[in-house]
C-alpha cells in the first residue's frame, strides 16, 4: 500500500502504542484520524503532529461514536483504507480475591473495551472499506489489531485481560478469511512488555526487574517498534490472518 494513499483510523491514539502509531503514520506521509476518550491528550497530540492528523473523541464500544468518526474521516480525507485498533484497558483481579469473587462489572468492562470495541471498529471499518477502489493487487484495506503476550502466557489475576486479548487473536483468522472476498487484510500484533501508560505507574525497580526477564533485547519494548511492525504489515501484502508476537522471546511466568 502506497504510504501517501493511506487514510488511517487509529483507536487509542492519544497515548502509548496508539500515539506511536499515529506519529509513525504521519511521518511516512499518511493521513490519520486518532480517536480516544482523552480529549486533552488527543488534541495536543494532533496539533503537534501536523495538518494531516486530526483527533476525534470517541468511545470504541459505541456504534454511534465509531460511525461518526468514520464519517468525519471520509468527509475530511475522502476514504478510509486502514484501521489500527490500539484502544484497551487492563483491570487486574483474581477470580477469588481477598474481597470475594471477581466482580462481573470489572470483567465485562475489559471485555467490552478490548474485545467488543475492537470488533465494533472492525465491522464498521469494513463496511466503509468495501466501497474503496482496489489497488493493482485487488486490495481495498488493511486492519491491524493489538493483542498481547497475555493472550498466550496469562498470569494470575489477568483472567479478564487475557480473555479479551485471546479473543482478538482467535477472531483474526476467521475475519481475515471473510474479508478476503473484499480485498481487505486483517492481522494482529501481540506485544510483550512495552513502555506504555499501563506500565508508567510501576516503580522503576519493578520495571527494571520485568525488563530483565526479556531474553533479548533485555529491555522493555518501545512504542515506536510496535508502530514500525504495523507499517510493515501495511507494506507486505502476504501478512494476512496472522498474529505476530513482538516480545523479545519473552514467555511470562505465572506471577
């Protein structure tokens, strides 16, 4: 896919992996719409990124919000041919904790944002992408999802997060198979331990210990490394229906 022809919608675009994705896309000449719930960070990021980046406050679990974001993307840039799902939350809790069973509200919140929100964006993005004029390969669009190392190596207390990310991995292939008829590719990246806002609240010593567990390179991943992998997916038409682990060969222990 020609970089200058990319019009991308990036969820969770105000910080972390999503922000890195927005900036990487803008840096290669793409036009980008970032959506997030944090309007303050989002507007600031978009203003610094340049004229080809706009921010829209939206909730990925809301059909109305996502439809509005896609409509505004098309109105501004003429189309949408890339969707990158980075929006996500983590809400740790044991199935049986000190205060009793895991609250269903906590579990449902994670599933709704991480898994249902991802599907919501996928389905509405595909609806718009099918009207795109295909390129010489017949490609009309690319969807990139964000899973996690937790989809494979779940730790104690991560039942909700692991279920949400495992769901993203599991639905990648069937959605890619369906979307093949439309010339739309679907792939997923499963990052390991990365320097994101989810990690920012941890004490430096804890993060240092976690980094030592990564076989190589022995450090936390950088958001830009995630973004560059996503750009490679855009550039390589054979990447479809797959989940790429991006974790430095890390395999998480039980705790």
